[in-house]
C-alpha cells in the first residue's frame, strides 16, 4: 500500500510517522489506536482524508492557481488586505465541487464507519476535524488554527464539513501564522479526520496535559473538565473544573489527586436538532455548576492514561515528550475516551536553568519616574509616538514613549528595547471584585482564570463621547500587593458599599470639568468624588422578545418555582388571592395561556404561620400550577439566560420584566418616593440591577442577611405604568439623583458666589442646577458634555488599609477603562494598563504612569529605562551601562549545608521547584487555611449549629462539599500535597498551624471559639492548642489531612513540625494526640521535628532531643522572647535584632547540643533571609540546613559555598 497515493487511511493503518500523509492529529490518533488500546486506553475509531486527497481536490477542482493568484499581493500587516484575500480563498474552496472519484471514496468510508456502530449502517454522528501536515511541531503549534465540526451526520453534511475544514486552512489567523513562521502556503497540506463522536453532550469532556501548563513542572497531570462537548473548553468559552495528579506516586499505585478546583461551567454544548445547527450551547443549572464533572476514580484513570501516552510518545521520540490531550466521557455508556493527543509545545520549550539579574552600573539624571514592570533594563533612542497611526515611524531597538498603548501597538512593542507610558500602572483590584461582562457578573479572579478573554466584553467609557460602550477584554493580570478599602455613597456615610483596590490605582476622574486620571489615594486626600456609570447600553444586537414573557418571567422568578426532571416538568406561581393582587394574578395566568396555550390549575396551600417583627402571623396562598415538561424547560432556560437577555433586548422588555418583579416582591413608598424590591436570590438581584442600568437608573442596594433591598428613586412613573399590583405616582417634586462635585467641575473661583461657596464647602451640584447656572461659553460647553454623558459622581472615603493579597486587573480594547462594582453594586469607572501586561509577557522593561513622559522625553533623545531598582521605574538621560548577571543553575556550587526553602502558597511551588534546593525547611499551613479554607475548623465540625449567616458564608467557600469536615481535610491535604509533590522526593517539613487566637478568630465562625487575649503572641498558640479540649478536635482534622497526604497520595517525603512547644510534657501530649489520629512517629518513616523558638527549647535541648527527631530554629520568636519584647510593637522595634549577642549565643548552644545528641538542626527564621552575616554565622556553627525565602536562595547558596570553602568544609 502506497500511503502517499491513498485518498483514505483508517486509524488502524496509521502511526505517528505518517504526519506527512495525514497531519499531526490524525497520525497521533492512529498511533494510539494501534499501540495503546491494548494498554486500556480507549480511542474512538475513524479515518483520515489524506494530504494527497487535499492536493487532488485543489488540482482537479481547478482552484489551486486561483488561490495563488488571490494571495499574490498578500500583506499580513494590512488587516484589510489580509481579510479580503482570506475571504476570497475560503469562498473559492466552498464553491468548488468534489471530484466524483474522491467523493465516492469518502462516502464509502463514512458508510463503513456507520456499519461499525449500526447493523443497518444508519447515519452515525461523527466529528470532522482538520489536521495540517505541519501541525504540532515542537516549535510551531498549529493547534486551533483550523476548524472542528461536531455531530455531523449524513452524506451531504460530511462532504460540506470536509470542505469547510479545507477552507479553514486559509482563515486570516492561519494565513498570518504561516507567514510569521516562514511556512509556504502550499508546502503545508491538510488532512481531514472523521471520527465517531463520543456522547459527551450527555456527560462531560475536557483537556489534559502531562505537565503543568503554567510552570512547566513535569511531574503532574493537569486535567480540565466541563459539562457537554469539549469544544467550549478548547475555545475557552467556559471556566472548567481543574484537577492535578502527581505522576511519580500515581505510578506506584497511590491515588494522588493533589488539587481539585471547581469551575463555574456556565455553558454546555449539546446536540441540536434545530435547523442546520448540529450543536448548541445551553446554560448549566446552578446545581450542576456546583458539582465536579469527574469523580476521583475517573480523574485517576485519565491521569494514568496520560502517563501511558506520555511514556509511549517519549519512548518513540527518544526524549521526554510531554503531551496535550483531549478526553470525553460518553453519557450513554459511562466510558472515558481519548479523542486527541498532540505534543505540548509551549512550556516544554522553556529553559529553567538560567537565572538573569539586571544591574545598573551608572547613575544619571532622571527625566521621569513611574512604576516599574518587570526587573530588566533597556536603553536606546526615544521615539515619542502619540497616535497609533504613526507606529510605522517606529524602528526596532528604539524606546517607545507614548500616552498609553492598546493591542494595535503590539507589533512595535515587540521590537522595542523598552516602553514608557504617561498613563496606566500595575494597579489592581481584590479578586472578589465584580465586573459586568457579556455573559453576566464575574469576579476579577474568575476573569483572570477564564480560558480565553477574547470571548468577554465589558462596558467601557469612550473618553471622547463620554458614553458607555461595550469593548472586548484583551488580557488579564495577577500580582500581589497591599490594598485599601474605600466606601462609596451619596453622602459618604453609607456602610458596606465597599471597593478593595491598590492605593495607586488610577480612576476616571473629573477635574475642571474634563476627564482626568487620578490615583485613588490622591482623590481621597483631595476629598474628590469617583465617577459612576449611570447607563449601560445593550450589546450590539438588540433582539425582540415577547413582552408578556418578560412580565411572567419577573413574576415567577420572585414568587414561584420551576420543577424539571427527566420525565416531567411544572411551573408554579404562588400568591395570596387578595383583592389588591387580583389584577396581578389574572395577568400572569392570562400570559401563561397566551404564551403556551396551556391551562393553569389552582391549588389552595395549607395555612402557614410565622413571625414578622416579633408578632405571630398566619396566612394562606394559592399555587397556580402549569404541568408541562416543555414549558418548564423553556422557562428554566429563559431564567438561566436572563442576564444575557437583559443585555440584548429593547427597553420595553426590561420595563415589563421589572414590573413583574415589583408586582411579585416589591412595594412603593409614596412618602419617600421610592420603589423597594426585596430579593433573596443573587442571580435575580443582579438581573434587576442590570435591568435598571439599561434604563439609565442607578439603583441603591443594601443587603441584610440573605435579602437584597433594591431601591429605585428614578423613572418611577415610567416603571409604574407597567405594574398591575403596585400602583402610584410621584406626587411630589422629584428629588435630585444625579450629582457632580462642585470643586471638580469648577476649578477656578470666578464663577459667582453660589458656585464659590459650594466649592469651598466641597458640596455636590445636581444636574438640574448645573443646567440653570449662567456661566461663560467655554465652561458651558464642558458642562453640557458632562450633562449629556453617561456619568454622575459619588463621594468616597477610605475605611482601612489591608495586607498584601492577590490582586487583578484587565486590559480593555481601545478605551482602556471598565466598570467595577462595589459590594452593593455601584458601577465605578476605572482605568486599566495594557502596556504593563504586554511588556511583562514580552519580557520588555516598561515604566508606566509617568504622567508627562511624552512631554519631557524628546524623539531622538538617548535614554535608559530601568526597572531593576525596586518598585519605582526610572527613565535616565543618556545611555547608561548595565550588566546582566546570568547564573547557570546547573553550575551553582554544591554545599554541605543544605539550602532549603520557606513556602506556604501552593500556587507558587511548581515555579519555585526549579530553583536549586534541598527541599522545604518550613512549609506553613496558615496560607492554605486562610486562602483555600477560610473557615475555623471547629465551625466546620459544628456546621449544623452555626447561625444562618455563618452557614451561608461556609456554603459559599465549600461548593461541591456537603460534608464540611471533608472539605477541610481535602483542601488542607491538597494544599500540603502540592508543596510536597513539587519538591518530591526531597524533604518537606510542614509546621502545624500556628495562628494566634486573634488570627483564628478572624476565620469564618472563629469568634465563637477563640478567647480574647491581651498578648496573643505569647498566649494560646502552637502546641498548647493541640491537646487542649478547646481545640484538639480541630487539630485532629489537621492530622487527618497529613495522613491523607502520606498514605493516600504516597508523599512520604512529608515531615511534620510542632511550633511553640514550651515544655517536655507538652511535646509528649502532642505526640499522643497525633498517634490517636494515625500519625505515629517512626511509622512509615514519619519524622517529627520541633520549632526551636523559645529559650526553654535551647536550655532543655537534651530532653527535647529524646522525644523529637530534629529541630528548626525560629529566629523571630526566639529573638523576641530572649530580649523580652513584642516584635509587633513599634515603640521597642529598634531593640529587636536577631544579630544580638544573646540570641547568637543561644543559636551556637543549640546547634552544638544537637550535634552531640545526633539530631538534625536547621534554621528557618527570617534572619538568614535578611542578613548574609547570620547565614555565615550559623554555617560556622555547623548547622545542618538553612531554609530561606525563595528570592534569597541563589545569593545564600553562593554565600554558603564561599564560607564553607574558607572553613575547609567540602560538599558531601
């Protein structure tokens, strides 16, 4: 058989060496089908239309020369040129006819595939995928360049899908990619794979990598999964579940699922029977979103398959070859399948062995300062470009100086030696900050982890028109920073309407009546007001929907429920049949009848009793029921898509929807002239808020326990024209609702006494008053523009500073700003920074937020841009010399003293593992508990006795877990497991939790279990808690988590350490408690260390040595207890010094004692990270190991090597 002249090749005829004939995807499917099915891996059968068939089609259909002609004057840097030529090529292919001989072979193969799954050879459903013959080469990933078509069934559909796949070789992106990579358009051919579908539309599917895709850490399998067909994950349309499994112990027979994270999974792709669309997306019910798509056995099966596939391809290639795979679960049979496998081509190409440090060798005159991005230095000739249309003037190696960048600038950013911008910063928001997107509200953290930001749009202010418009998100970033909390309100005195952000974040501000950019800390200092969006437009496509459906949807969402199951469905609307509700109830029943042609049955509900404001009340209501599976499913889908609907319908629909909600759960207070809506469901509250903003209403939102009180004081008469039950009208003069700050509008003092008085007192001015003021023409133009804008202002003030945390930002196309929502859903307009994100990705030094860089720096001027001097970025006049110190980590000197690391954040450990180390000398539980568990262990143990408020908070953090104790054990085990796995098989010494009572009290539910102590630093902490009746049940959960890591995950490199053990008796009591819960010292190699941080630990080191395997010196506590001071006290802070002779004598003694008693002794305190001389001191004393912060490991290693060389100590 000559494969080079075959139209069709079946999977069982293929191997990985057949890439030239059938492309990477199809060759790989054949390789697995032939070689790995015997090892238990299931691959659906199929065949490939060959590259020969592709070329035959182009030649015989007579279109090859036509395509060459179309592409003859291609210019991939001209978007219009690229778009026009790409479209012409695709149209040419789609209009071409199949040669008869090729057509018959394809259809015969399809019929044979049908016969394999149906005796009658009935049409079977297949996936049709393109596979380029240069695809998935190690340095040129074509993945995603071509198309996939799912649920293709029937002869005509097969042929059309094949042609569409061929045409997809000429998408604009694929054409541009080939040009960038130097591939000739016709040297690459296309193969088309036809594979039996797995019915994952009835179950789940996902993507799997045999390495960590962020760090390149090679010892884990990373699995993602979502409901339905897998295309949503591949295209980045959903936020999937994530799983990590550890390969080394998995291969030993353990079950090391070291991390599980539940995703939101809002959409799922299923088969469609509507028109010519074979698949469609539908919303996923919240109950399913809150479930993992895979059970643990399925995760482990996929992980084992990943290992088998990686091992096979590595053996075949002769070197390590990590793999990128797609999997699917069949909902009919429950079987798992692998449907694709290709080499991983991104992180596997990184070089982790070289560490670079930039050092500025000269100093010069600083022209401007800003915020540094990265830690590099760049220099060259400045090119000041203020308009994107002038980017053609930029030359490679120049320094780009501009106002602010966006994605259109990326072609020159890539070739710049450095970047300087006036605006922007590295500033960010807390992860739980909400933003509105085209798919609904999301947190900043959700957006950051969203697989493909290009699918998301956000409302953004056009700085020229001052109108809100929808713009795409093009990037997202995450970093650590200190934050502050601000309060936003009309009066500046409201509670809980909070926004958490970095103090230097630049807001959209108003100064002298014009838009300006100002750091929030400066705005608060100047008592300025933030800018608020008062209107959100619909998305580009405004759709017509039935207004009666809108009203009914509002009513049922507030006072009813929808029940669905596999066999039946029911819509229930519940109301008390009173006179004032008669019209309301009649309208809903009539709407049901007209919308669905169904009758509603009425059932009287039993009398119920309850308490309102302490008084006992009773009442009865009717249930108006419609029994229809179809209607129930339709209405449930409408509910799930409600947010999207409100963002894309006309205002009539929105008014009717709000009327239904208000009639259901609202009231109108004539005295205060406001509508109140009471809602317990967050999704419905969010929908009402968006509906209001679409109408130009900024609602006032408060939250009491589980109830949202949404108050409307604008457009009341307009809304009440649509209501049936709630009646009324604005009887008194409407109060003003839209205000601007006087001193921000009028910066000058010559606008009359009334305005001057308001400026002086920092008062607000209503929009009506602004219209009536008599002022000069120039000022009037500014004010008119503001009055015609989508803006208003609210007061703000700072309420607290916060500690360092993860913070997030996004980049928005064109406008570079977006809306963030406060805790009570006030939409604040804020800036973003594109340059910071892109420069970080490109590794280019960038100084942002210089304010006037484009004015002070001149085109042609030689400058040096330094980001290597800490947080501040400096732009110097002239070309200054700098050096790049490169450390080849493979050549780092070996030392006898073990250099270990301190760590606590599981998200960082895979990256940290590449730094040369001997393991972890201090792994902290506290970060895991605070970041991933967040609740007090005793509150979880006693979940059922908690208050409703505490239960609600616990439920939010423990989605996917009914058993809250299991939640604690699993999450703690996973966090510890990530750390132990990252450094396996090296020692990882884990310190049991060492929170103080005040820190424990700040955990959810913690206040009920913690005493108030005057000095928690030396109070009930460490060992004294573990055996105490007040906490030992919580300690038991820590023991269970550690036991899981060692026994279930197989990570026996994990050792444990007891902190703050004051006496020998305490040590014995803790060991007893540990043994009760399965952690017996010496069993299965378990070693137990003790923190040496109290003078008694040093004095009685001989006795402590009898019960513990080793010691780790905690210099922070040892110093404060030796010198008798509180290290948190600023008054005596000048006395606190780990280098004090008294401390050093204790260190020297305990090291010597441990040598005498043959116990391991290390140090994990801050002093060896901060002071090289202390590192030298403990090495000279003979310490076994030093554990340091990651950023000091390299320097410390070099320091230790030098000391050991001087002392004549040779590495072991």
